[in-house]
């Protein structure tokens, strides 16, 4: 989990869609796209944003866009505001809206139009001119070609299935499993730290305990970043063998590393989605050779714009840029699910604007979901860490660096977790939601992880009731 101040960045994602007689067909992929196509769910914020852009263009130009040849979209940072693509009669009337989507729409007659829509869907502008890159900034992102040295992917059989709920536990035992079950969960997650020479058999008992209690288990395995520096290929081989062992002992899912886009988890100077993909390819093939049924999840990046307009520095990459690098390097063929984290929300999951900190995409559940879904050609999303921080019930105050969560109540935590699960089910491409966390007791001056726990200090669990209801309990 990373919580740092935000600076500005851009996520460029795109797709092309053709409408004919009300039926949706995929059109050739637009140039702006990174990775494969991804179709927005009807009535989602992205779908409504497209409708707002289309309607605004129709009103402005008189063009009939009931059917279109194709369109692309980008999550965009409007450096000079949403209206800087329009020649205003009164420049002082420019609206101070800096984040949203840019849509480029090609009509059936071949005419091309461009419109911008804010994330909260309240502000729309129709651009005077269409630019090659829809972004209103000179931001560039590092791209990488598919690495021809990567091994051919081993086929897996774990990508199917409908939405399921789980929770991150401190220990896999009767107490944690009882709480998880009371929330309608059928998955538990345990974080594992790998060192060179570790024995996968040490986790066999943990896996069997989960299964004996009717639970599936996700093991989030974090490796030794220092070993990557000294002997990358040798360590990756050892790490991959360890993951294969976990799969052979029956792990239902394995998340390959954790937040590899920051220097806390990956060697500084080597942080790049392509470098991570080299390790992921080896690990995925080892897992699938050991057990085709084990779900392979990419290591969720820390959601952040901390690394500025360039997207990457020696110390890390913004999560959107990192995932674009992964997709361009070919990571999609090695995963069953795209790992994501969401842990800094202060508004409900259905809200798409109005966060008092600003309109940065990682502040909102639905734009964060699209951030991970779009680059990988329709691969489902697995939230391996999703939580809302509430300090209610603790004697000490929330640390200053987590001060954005100071006003969140336990009732809001319960309602928002249930709402996130509901939306995830409705979206259809969220495969797994792991609540961060079930029962961590720690609440320190630097890390209030206990404030994320659904088991509160008084022993109650309001979120268990709300989640159980959502999951049909």
C-alpha cells in the first residue's frame, strides 16, 4: 500500500467501437490504444461520459451520431483546463477542470470530432480542432516493445468464473476464517515473503487449513528486491520454482509480487513494466505447469501519480504508466487477472467526482477499475487489496499522512465496501475483490492498518453484515 502526495500524470487508453442497428461490434483498434480493446459497461461512468460527449458534439455541429464508425477515449490531464481546446469569447470563463476523458469520435460519413468530459460528468467541451493525441499535455510515457526473448506462455484454465469476495487476513486460523465467512467471503488472502531457498512446503498447512474450512486461498507472494539486483535471472528461477510449489500444494490463486512500480518493492533504477514482465513470464509458466487451475494475478501496482508528468523516475512509475509498459511488453498473455489496489477512497464507489482532494483517477473506484482493465484487452480485474480507512474506535488519531481519511466513519466503511462489491458484480469484469483487511490489529503513528480492518476494536463487524447481504447471505 502506498499513500503519497499526488502530482500530475496521464493514462492513455483507447478503444474503437462501431454501432450498427443498435448492436455493438468491435472495430479496428485505434492508434491511441495501448494493449487490447476494452468495452465500457452500459450505464457505467465511462459509458455515460461517451454519451455526454456524443450529445454535445451533436448539439454543436448538427451531426447525427446515433451510429458512429468508431471512437477512442483517453483518461486525460487537462493541463490548462477542460476548455483549452476551445477558442472562448471570454477567456476568463474557462472552467478550472483538470481531469477527465477525451473522446475522439468518427462519424459514419468519416468526419472526426473531439470532446472532453470531466470525471463527474458535469463539464463537457467540444474541441475546435482534433489533435493526433487527445491529451492536452506534452506528457510522454515510456513504451516498450514485446520482448522476443520471453518464453511462450503456458495455457492456464483459471480465468473463468463470476465475481467472488474475499479478505486479507493476518493469519489463516479459525478466528479469521469465521469473520470472513460472516461477511459472505469465500476467499482469504495471506501475504508471503520469499527469500532465496525458501520451501513452499512450509505453506502446505496454511493452504490445507483454508480448504478444510471451505475457503479458497490467494497467496500474495513478495520477493527479495535485493536478490533481483545481484542475480536477476537466478533469483527469478528460484522464485518461480517456489511459486510452482505453492500451486502444487493447492493455492487457488497467486499474486506475483506486490506493488512492483515503487522502489520499496523493486530495485531503484530497474522499475519498468517490461522488467516486471520478464519475471512474471517465468513465474506464470511455472505456476501453470504445476497447476493449470491456479489463478495467476499480476502484482498490483501502488496507485499513484507521485512520479510526475514523465510517468517514471529511477524510484518508481505511476501505476497507469507501469501497466501500459506491462501490456506493451506482452504481460497479458501470462495472467488470468489484472491485480489492482484501491485504498484511499473518501467518497462512495458510485461517486465519480467531488473528492475534496481533486479529480485524480485513483481517488475514485470506477476510474481506478478502468485504469487497470483497459490496457490488457479484456482481461478481468482482481482487486487484491481494497479498503476504506476509518479511525473510529481507536484511542489515537489517524497519522497526518493519512489525514485524508480523518472523517470516514465505520458506517461509511461498511456501506462503501458493500457498494464496491455490488458495482463489481454489475460490471461483469471484476473477478475478485479482496477486502483490505479482515483482522489486522495494528494502529501505529506511521501505519494505521487496523483502521482498515472490518473487525473493529470493540469486536463488532458492521461490514460483515453489509457484505453478507450483498453476497446473498
